[in-house]
């Protein structure tokens, strides 16, 4: 056999390795490149060498490659990798550790190669792990400071002094006057006893009668008055035992109440509870008695302090969170129940998960009421429980040495493979830079560091930059790498795909449907923990499989069926021989995987639709799938232990639709119709976030109507084709949502509605819609996660509503705000022309904030006049169109503001006026109007929120006035002045 040239052997090696890792496609591409090389003369790409001196030129030739893509070969060291744009490395520099052990995940390179790979290292260090944990929650009454005022005897409420809920109540205030026959009789006994004792020296009957009255709820001063006057009043009076808020009222004038009935409930607000939600992984940072800081929108910039007094011992199944309660003093009443708060816990961990708090050194804490902290031993002031020392509650206080500090490595050091975390460590004492891969066990992440429990020692130099390059180079050289483990160690099987290009005979699909129906009986038996029943159903699966007539299949369809049938029978036989339920479930997984591939390739005939359902916790969290004929979850891998664990992944046979084109010709009139769809979608989302099913259904119905009214004739042929393919999903999702009976069902339908709306906006926004943000909630639908769209880069969660209103984060900007690029073309003077209107707008805003209706109306008149008197500046054509549209919108909004009725009407009209002003001023301020701030009030219009503009970066709320004068925050700066 002819010996291959070295360069050819290297190319073949690359082809082989790429094929082993990436599959057939990589082999085809690499083989194509090899063919091009051979077509170019059987060698590397030709260069214009001097034919008289080939040996000298070859000796001087140096090739350069990319550390991330080593198959790249280029002659110029100043070039960049054509794939990833990285700097190139001399080929020889990467091949300088040929003497290294090929079985170790170790790489040795030259100093130059290490520098070009930009390898950076940092030592593993011991110190406490610090983290600022952010939590969200609401203020609530302290249940331990709530007092029910009840009758100790039956009676009638003659007069009620506290007569409406939420009224402030001072301590010792009169609650009600009560008529009670039993009290009247006891009062008669008291006077009789008094007269008797007066006749007898040393009598005790009065004291006994007095005690009886007090036990019936008559205050001591009233008993004294009876004894002094000798007269019996018709009623007795109840008083409040403490100050607070009347939170519940059950008795009214004229009511007859039985013994033990509650008249009113008083809650003391001088100390409150704050309920916060913490994710499971955050619990290691929280301890009883820990201090917590929080802020609220009602008092921006002010920090309140409390102490953790309770951590619920259970996890909320729907949200996967644990409720943490903090106790906070509220002597001045600035905090109100149901206020939304943002909390932060400053935490530092020592080894063993102990929270470091030097302030608790030598302190004793109540294990039942951790807000009780004392300097020495004793008992709790509230419950009398003996105090314990701070370390007993998981605190590390003082005297910590190095052994008490966790070992930390930078967060950029570990490479996460899903099941493992790996790092590369620089080996000291080597003549050349040498790096070794190690598997590590990570603890919690603390800011820019991870705690590492196993795998590295203190002082080890871990690679913090360049670790991916080291790993990829090991893969190219065929060495063991940390990210690409040997095939025999792979934990996840690749998805099964059956290639079928021919049309499948419907009779074959019907037969496969019968197999699926028999299989579902097996799945049902497993979900019911019925081992014997599951074995009995396998006969039906065998019979259905025997009945499949594959004769109509040809070509790759016949080959695919032959392979699948063999694997299905193998799994069925293994299940038949299983000794117990666990064994049957192990073999049920490959049966499910192969049957899913069969349904994807051949269909299931009359049995469709067939759904693929995934349980992420099966087989030690590796996860497993199964098939079902409905979307209802009945878990065959856990049975009664976790019967409903699982989520529908997809409908088998459905393919992921291709993204719509983004270069359609969309007329402005059509884009306006799409904008109406977008507005209805936003209102639907806000209604769900506000837990308003009626409003959500109404707005979903508006989407249905708007889709039906869209005039597709405005589009060209390509646009009509895309609209025809896309609008059906939006219509169906909106219609399904409008027909749902409850808000949870609506939220399920809102996810496909959001997906359909996203595709519509991408294709037909026409440059007139924006901004559009993609917001993600990772906890929606049992932690499966879901997206929605919004025109604000803030979170108002439609999947949880008030339960977790701010759960989520903005993950992408789908569309930018239109018209953002106009500023650079605006000539001087455009902003100056708007100055009188800007001044009138600010005057109107301040008048609303001052609750000055007449001043607001006068400012509205001035604004309309100022807009009408504007002399349009000379502008480029595109900018002139935006000017005309923006000025028209603001003029129309100003007229509506002038005509609004009452203060509430003015405030409602002020929101669209502010929106129009923000659009116009944002494009044409030209820096000539001074600073322009956009301020947002999240509570305006029943928590829907609203913006306004101001030249001050402080809050003077025009939507609430004196009621909530400082509610709001600066959300954007249009101009810095």
C-alpha cells in the first residue's frame, strides 16, 4: 500500500475524529473538503512557490491553526479563524507534547501556545463565601398580635362604636355596649351580696359576686361604678385591649350574639410580618434570627430591617419555593399590610453550611421566637422556652480559622457538562505549561465564586480563562477530555430517529395505532403499580405487533421498520422476564423510546393524536419518556409515589415549524392591524397578571375578532402565503383561551398564544411595533418554564399573577423601539420648537400631583395652544414624517385631556398624553430641553402601571396626588440635558 503523505494522514485523522463526534454530516462535510484538496493537485492548497527552490520553501513554510477549530490551516499568523474569529496558533506549538501519556486528560504546551490560548489561572483559596440573596414578598399582620373581642355571655349589641373595617383603633377605646340578661342578674347578685356583707362584719359574698361579673366580661371600673351607685345599668361596655387596626367586624347594632361569638378583631400594626418566597437552593443561606433588609415602593430609598422568625418546613409544590417570615418593628405605621417588598439577606457561609455572624458572638436566642436575642442564658419573653446559643441555630460567630472557611474557586473555572463539573489545573514544577483535568464536586455559588468540596486542594492553580480551548485541543488530539467522555461512559443515549422518506401506507399507520393502544394499557398498569396486570397486557402488545403488515413498505421505510420491530420485540421480551415492578419499568423505557420513533416516522392512524410525555425525575433524575393518547399525566415510572409527575413534551409526528421570514414587504396599514393584535395581547397578559379571568377572556376574544378582521389583501403574494400559514395558530390559541372556564386553564392556553404572537410580530411588525421583550418564568407549569412578550423590560407574571407577580426575567429583545435612529438626523432647533409644549405638559403634571384640578385644566389649555402654535422645523423626509405623526398624536391626546371630566378623568387622559409626549420628545428633544426622565408608577390604574415625564429625577406622582405622592421610580432617561 502506498504510504500516505503526512498532511494527508492528518486530514484523514481529522475526518475520522469529527465523524466519531458529530456523526454522518460531519463526515460528509470533511470528506467534501478532502476531495477539494485532492482535486487541487493531491496536496494542500496550492501557493505560488518558486519551482527552482521547492525544498527551501517547504522548509520555511509555517502553518497556523485555531485552538477551538484545529482543522483550520492558514499560512498567515495575522489572520483570524474564519469560523470563530479567534487569533491563530502555530501548528507546531500545539504538537509539542507528543511524549505525554495518551490515556491522561493532560495537555502540555509551549509558553507561546499558552499565551496565544490566553490561559489564565487563579489559586483555590479558603475564605468565607459571601452572597446577597434577593427575595420578594408582602407585608402581613403579625398573627401573634391579633386579638379577637368576644362575648363571654350571650347578649344583644345595643350600640356599636367601631363600625367599619380597617379603621385605626387606640388602646382602651369603646367597642360596643351590650345588653345581657345574665349580666343583669349577676349585677343584682352583686348588690344583694354588698348589702349582706354590710350587715355582717368580714363578709366575702361581695368579692365572689364581683368575680362572677368580671368573668362575664364586665370591666372592673364598671363593677366599681355599680357598687358605688347601687344602680344596675342596662348595658355594659366592651373596650379594646390594645391599639391597632380593626381588621374584622362581625357584630352589628341589633345583633344577638351567643357566648363566645366574636364582635371584632383588632390587629396591632406596631410590629408586622413580612412573608418572603425563597427558592430551594437559597435555603442554605438563610437561618433563624438572621437580619434582613427590605425596601418598598411606597418609601423609595428607605431601608427597613427585620429578623427571620420562621422558615416553613415544607416546599410549596406549585412554585418550588419555601416561605420565609421576617418580623419587623413598625412603630410609626409606615409599613402597611399587603405592601409589596424587595428583601435582601447579606449572608456569609463557613464550612458545614454555617452562616457567619460575628454580632451573635456570646448571644442566646429563642429557638421558637428568634427575634428574642439576649446576652446570656434565660427564657424567651414570649413563650418561656429556654434560650440556646447562636451556634446551635447554625451560626458561626468568632474565632474562625482556615479550616472553618470553605475552599473557593472562580465561577469561570468549572466547565459544566450537565451531570458533572470539571476544572483544569496547572501542574507546578513542569518545564512547560501543563494542565490536568479534574472532576470536582461543587457547593453553592457565592457571587463570582463556587465552593468546591472535592477535586482540588487549597493553592491549586485552576484555569479561569482558556479552559474550553484546552479541552477542545485534547479532543482533537484523541486524548481523554473532561467535556467529551469515552463512549462507554456516556450517560445519555442519542435520540432515536428513523429515516423514512417514502409515503407510508395508511393501513400500516392504522396497525401501528393498534400497537400504541395496547402499549397504553401497559403504561396504565405500571402507573397503577400493577406488576401482574402489566405483564398480562404485554400479550396484547405482542399480538398487535404481530398484526402489523409491513409488505407495503419499501426502501428506507422497510429497513426502518425492520430495525424498529426488532428493538420493540427485544424490549417486550425483557419486560416479560422482569422479576418485579422496578425491572419492568427499566425495560419499559426503551420500549417507549422505540415506539415514539415509530409513531414519528409512520404515524398512528386512527389512534392519533399521540403525545410524548417526559418525567425528569425517573431513574435518578436522568429522565424518561412515555406515550399516551391524551395529555393527562399518569406516570408509569413512579406510579402512586409520583402519579402526576411529568409534562407533555410534544405531539408525536409534529415537526418544529420553521421561523417566519423577516424580510416581508409589510404596508403601514397592515402593520397597524398587527399593532391592534399586539395591544389586545398585552391587555390579555396584564389581566392574567392581575388575576382577572373575565378581563383576560374578553381580551382574548378581542384577539379572535381582530384576527378575523385583518385584511390580508393588503399584502403581496409572499406575505399572504406567510399570513395564511401563521395566523391560524394565533386564532386557535386565542379562541381556546376565550373559551376556558377558569384562570388556570387560561394560563395554559396563554403559552401557545404567546408563541404564535411572537411569530406574527417577527414577520409583520413592519418596523412600527416596539419595543418587544421576551420574558421568561422558569417556574411556570411545574418548573418547565414558559415565555411571554411585553412592551416593558420588567416582570408582571401572567402565569402566577399575584402569587409570584415578579417571578421571571427579560431574556431577549425581540424588537427594538421604532424611530430610535432618528436623533442623529435632527437639526438644531427642533427641541426648541417643542419647549413651550414641554413646559405646559410639566405644569399639568405638577397640578395633578398637587390635586389641583383647575390648574391641570389651565395647563391643558396652554398645552393645546402651544402645540397648535408650533412652527414645524426643517427636517429630513423620514424625520418629517415622524414629526407629523408624533405631533398629531400628542395634539389629539392634549384635546382629550382638556375635555376629560373630573380629576379621575384627567388622570386617565394623562397617560396617553404622556405616551405621545415620550414618543415625540424622545425623537426630537435634540438635547435642547434639558433632562427628560421617564418615571413609572407600578400601582397606577389598579396595578397596571403608568408612566409620565419630568425634568427632575424625583417623584411627584400625577396619578395619585397626595394619596401616594412619592410612588414611582425613574425607569429611563430620554435626555441627560
